[in-house]
C-alpha cells in the first residue's frame, strides 16, 4: 500500500522523424541603405474640446467616485476597529474567568 507504483512507459506511437541536420550558410553583406526619413503623420482625430457642461460633468463624476471610495474605505476601517475591540473584550472576559477559577482553588 505504501510502495509507489511506477507506471510502465509505453512505446511512443506515431511517426518519428530522424533529426534534421542544418548546413551552415555564408553571410553576404549587402549595400547599406540609409534609413527613411520619418514623416510626421497628419492628425486624424480632432482634439478634445471641453465645454463648461462637460467639465462640470467630469468634476461631478470624479467627486462621486472619491466619495464612494472614501465611504468604502472608512467602513472597512470601522469594521476592523469593531472586530479588534470585540476581540479585546473577549480576551478580558476569558482572563477574568480563568483568574477567578484559579482563585477559588
């Protein structure tokens, strides 16, 4: 039961090809071609125009995101604080019970 069972390795099935030998080739240098001069592409998209309404919507959306993220983080911090306080109270109760039990003996 505790001895490992080693599976038998079956013979490979399918067509096996012999290894291919690679013959070295000589490198013939070619003439140096100068790199092409980069041409700045014409802008295909218009630039973004911010109207007062769009700017106000962006500010409102950003404010909403900051408030939601802040509320989530504060609630998580509050949950950790409440959990820590309850664990501390439980530790005090257990310690007083153990101490009271040891005093009676």
